[in-house]
């Protein structure tokens, strides 16, 4: 039987945990006190590096390594917390912000101390009013107690944190678009390099980390890197939040250790299989921007590296399941509709390509495409990928290509007029 290991969500059911007093009852802000009293900033980074923590925002980049890219300059430095949570199917960061906001604030302060930042912004998805309110309340309390602001705990370290609501654009979750938006401009992504850690907000070094990533930092500093890396498996240490949705009996957000079970065990045991009893047809294991895995591929071990070897990714931790009543062409079309709507329009291959892909899939679905159009579709996807400023283009190329390759017979049936639209 697969069970949860609750670290970040350990006290999520207790309303008192949202308050400073409740958070302190369970050891809150002790990690920060210890770091400010006993550790040099570099030692905080080393501890995070040793823990094996990898980013929970989507790309899985090692957090300690990212922090090490920050140059040792006298320039101002910033932390930008990515709380945009915009990837379809993803609803985990809000669990942290609404149920236990102080663990995010503590992790953010630890990251700020490690890189020498005195200003942090939490960029929260605009559609999350409850998260914004919970964070504002927690910050008010933390400021009042001298935990945020000038001379924190009498240590000489000063740092303020501001909540910045987004305005509903998916692209503002992409780290460079998030920074452009924070600067007060339209949320356009920027070319990298330079990476934000070197040149971010107002051209100053800026670490962008996801809400869950920074919440893990709190627990790493509280209980040590060795404890954290004893959870999960090599390459996927600690616990991770997964949002399971779609055709499963028990959808929800689960905190799990990776590497202990297969994807099939997760879906059949914890998620309870499909409500209808019909077979699972496919799974998007890391949000709508990741390649689909078919029923035949579900015996893969459930961790970052194994899922990557199987040709997909754990991405943002959103596992979306559909049974065999669902048309693969419909899912591919639905995904392309989302991304063509959300393209910011800066790059021709993404702006024009996403719309062309959407129109072509719509033609396939209506039985109005020709056999050669399916090959043309794959060819166009190859030309889009890798030729744009940011990875939104990959975010629709990867899943659409995987659907065409893995469910080719369905696409052919539509083209041949053998499937109803
Ligand atoms: C189109 C697009 C949308 C993204 N949306 C989010 C998001 O909503 N939340 C998030 O944390 N990361 C998102 N990311 C990933 C960020 O760019 C970045 O990698 C992440 O915030 C880094 O944090 P981490 O190292 O803690 O994972 C997105 C990336 C792309 C390409
Ligand atoms: S790839 Fe798409 S979303 Fe990203 S910058 Fe280019 S047009 Fe904008």
C-alpha cells in the first residue's frame, strides 16, 4: 500500500498552523534563527546543495547549484518566489500558501540570507485570492515579530518580502516573463543567457525559485541535509507534492517520496484506478506540457530520472489521467488550444506555429485533413522546437508530438473519415 510522507503538509489540516503562534509551536523559525546565529551564508547554500534538492517548478534544476551562480558583487540581489502556479493540472503551491504560509516565508528568508538578498517578491497567481490573503496575514505577523524587515532577530541581516499578484497570464510563470512583469512591463520572456541568477530584476542577480522548492529549504535547514536526502531516492530526494486529477477515483494533492513505487502502483493503489473501471489510456505525468505515457508505459519507476528515461517528465507534479473513453485527438487539440491562446506572440514559430498546429488538429478532428497533413504536422513541430525565446513552444510541441506518435492510428482514422468528430 502506497502511503504519504507528510513534511510540507504535515500540519496542513490544522487552521492554527496559518498563524505565527501555531507555526512556532511546531518548530517554526528555528531553522532561520540557527542559520542567522551559527551559519555563514555559504554554509546554508552548501547544506541545500548536499540535500540534493531539485527545483519543483518544472525543470528540476538543482537548487544549491542555482544559488551558486549568483555572483559575489556589491550589486543588490533579489529572490523572486514563483507562485504563479499556472501549469494546467497544478494546484500544489496553493496548499502550502493557504495552509502553512510561514514555511514559505522562512524558506524565502533562508534563501535570501544565502545569496545576500535584502528584497524578495512572491509573485502569486492573480486567481489565488486566498493564497494572497494568507501570505499577507502571515507577513504582517512576521514583520510585527521582527522576523521580516530590519535587523532580523538582532542578527544584522535585513530583508523584506512583498506579495505581488499576477494578472492572469500563463506565460508569467516562465521565470524571465515573471521578472519582466515584476518590473512593471508586459510579461514577455527574455533570451537567456544571461540567466536570472546573474542578471535578473533590474539587471541585478535574482534567484527565481518555486514555492515548494523554498518550502523544502526550511525543512532541510531544520532537520539537516542528510535527513532530507534519506527520503525519496537518488536524483529525487525529499518529498514532493503531486496533484492527481482526471479519471481516477481519488483525485487530490499527495505528498510522496519518489522512487518507492511505479506509476501504475501510484495510479491504481493511491489514486484508486478509474471510477468507471475502464482501462487507463494515457497519463500526462507532469502537467499538460509533458509527453503522454500510455497504459503500456505505466510500469516505470516513479522518480524524476526514470520518468525522463521513459521519455516524459515529472514537470510541475501534475499527473493527469484519462481512460479509454477519451479521444487522443481531442486531448491534443485541447492542449494546443490552451498554448496557442497563451503564446505571448514575440517569436514567429511559437505565435504562428501554435495557431497553425491548433487549426491543423481541428481539421484532423473534423475529418477535413489529408493523410500527408499528419506528417506535415510532425515536421512543423520539429521546426518550432528549439527556435524560440522560451520553452512555451516546447510546452505544446512535446505533448502534441507524443500524441501523434503514440496514438497515430486514431489520427489516421480521423483523416480517413473512419472516426466521428
Ligand atoms: C511557459 C512556462 C510556464 C512556467 N510556469 C511556471 C509556474 O507557474 N510556476 C513555477 O514554479 N515554474 C514555472 N515555470 C518554470 C520557471 O520558468 C522556473 O524554471 C522555475 O520557477 C524555477 O524554480 P525551481 O528551480 O524552484 O523549480 C514555467 C516555465 C515555462 C517555460
Ligand atoms: S516561445 Fe512563445 S511564449 Fe515564449 S517568448 Fe516566444 S512567443 Fe512568447
